[in-house]
């Protein structure tokens, strides 16, 4: 028998969530992290910045807060159509939009945000037992991070954090036994 989902055990991951866990896990959250010498104020800054081929513009978007970055990249997202190739740009490399390589880059940004922010780790671990989802309205068909993929990434990272927490407790317990 499946458990019945109630509002109490559901968590919508979004920047305006009334739950602090939902806010900090949002890609728009101010949760700085660094990748390859680039410091991003939020995951959204990274996701939107890579859409720009022009390095100066890319650097500008990389430095924006999440909401400003979202607005900066929205025009590009809306301009993508299925009739012509689209790309993102990272460290001088052109990557096909929505390719496996692009999606792995996105997952890496999210992973680094979690890895480098202990408050994000705590919030993600605190979602254990919750049904987490990401509903921000109608999903753009050109989105590079559909809800299902986003949640799968978060759940995979939570699983790793839980395993590390278990290993750490076991290790610490073994130390006290010696």
C-alpha cells in the first residue's frame, strides 16, 4: 500500500517556498560555489550563463543573482526551436543544448552547490521522508533542466549524503570502541 501524500510530507523546491529547505535547495538560492575557478552565486547563474557564447556576457551572467540570471537567459531559452542546433558554452567548449554532456554539466553544478554548502547538505538530508518536487508552473519545452531530472539529481545527491553520514557515524563509533 502506497503512503498517502499530505501537505506535511510534500516539499516543493522553489525560491518562494514557505519552507526554508525548499528555498535553499532552489537553483535561485544564494548558495555560492566554485567550479574551475569560476564562482557562481547560485546554480541558476551557472545554468543561464553557459547559454551565452560571448565570454563577457557569460561572465556577467555568472556573477548575477539567481533571479537576474534567470531573466537574462530566458530569451535564449524561448528562442530555441527544434529546427536548428542550439549550444551552451563552458570553458571554451561548445556543447549541444540538452545533450547528455549538457545535462551532466548541469548535474555537476548542482552537485558542487551541495558539496560546497553545508547548509544545503543539511536541508537536503532533512527532506528524507518527504515527497520532493519542483512545480513552478508550466514547464518550458526547451528547458535544460526538466523537473524529473532535477528531482532525480537531488535524490541521488541525498542518497550519497545519507551514505556518507552512515559511514561517518560508523567510523566515529568504531573510534570510541578502541
